[in-house]
C-alpha cells in the first residue's frame, strides 16, 4: 500500500463487547498470545462483532485458523445469542474435522462461558482457552480480521438493509479466503497456504 500510495479509510467505532460478567468457570489463557500454529486445525480463535444498518443490527461470529488465517466457518444473526457462537463452532468441526488437541481461544463473552460451548469442545477433544478480562490483545488476530472486514467493506459502502450487508459479508469472506493475498502467508491466500501445507 505504501508503494502504491494507497490509504486505508478507517473510522473508529465502539467495539461490541459480549462480556456480561462471570457466569461460569473461566478457562485459562492457554494460547498466551502465541499466534503461530505448526499446521492447520491446531489453533482456532473466535469472537463476535456488531454491524449497524440504520436502526437495525447484525452480528458475525467467525472461527479463524491461526495457521493460515482462514475463516473456517462463520454465522450471521440479528442477535448476539448463544446460537450465533455455537453454530459457527459446530460448522467448523463438521468441515475441518480436526484431530483431538485443538486449542479454541475466545474472550470471556457469555457465549463462551456457556455449558453448550464447552460441551461442543469436549465432544471433539478440544481445549478451551480464554483471554484475560478486558485484554483484547490476547485475541488480536480475530480483532485484526474484523478490522480488515470493516475497513475494506463496511466503511466503504452504504447498505440499504441488514440482508444486503449479510450477503456482502458472505461474499467478502469467500474473497478473503480465496483471493486476498497476505504478505505473512508468503504472498498466498489463506486457502492456497492451507492447500500447500496439506499437499506437502
């Protein structure tokens, strides 16, 4: 971007926060800001973010693989409820079929403290990890993805309704996984980098 003289337009917005206090056992911070993964499906992160269109809101919950930054699965809903989070997690397990030992990291949002989230992880032999309270840097890769999505799509356009925005978010995630190259992935897209690793 510096070479081409491009400037990213980003407007500061209030960050959506799903923290509602401690309602269950808080998992330890197993990830400890080690955002490197030796292969696909070893470390996943998740979070939720909010979009406002007029007086309506929609919420996005992706599951992101730290190995290649691929969005393994995601869900979109008009409510930031438990189903938003568990739906994307169940989709990710069904699609990726990771081996036991996977670490799944989130913040301390109420969804991730819920027994239903913990049961899905236990069913697949995954280890739960949580950020320290009020420390967004412990889950910075998820925050980074939201920043790209909002600066490259949401803040650049006007949307007539939440349904239109949801359609564009789905298209953006397909583009992000399959077309958007990343310098930290050796100039490959997330799916190219993943397929390169799986073929090795």
